C-alpha cells in the first residue's frame, strides 16, 4: 500500500481508498455494511464507482429510517 484516504459520505465514514503501489490504482476498502458489496473494487477514472457507492449508501440509509 502506497497511500490511503478516508472515504466519507454525508459525514459518515464508509471506507478507505487504497492506492496499490504495484499498479498505481485505487481500490475501495469497505467498512460500512451498506456498501460492503463494493469492497475491493478498483476505482475508475470516470468516477462512476464512487457515484455507485454513494447512491447505494444513501439508498440503504433512506430505507432504514423508521417513521
């Protein structure tokens, strides 16, 4: 591992972005249950994976709110 960065959504810590020193790619290390399905996925330059993670987290968070 070369570097890592905290990945937060709406102020909630959901995982890390880890840069692999061999391939110089960033992969997502999920720690929040709502985004575990994205664990260890490689981030692309378009940002689509980041958007998918954010959408999944917000969807899961919205569905867990009780009225």
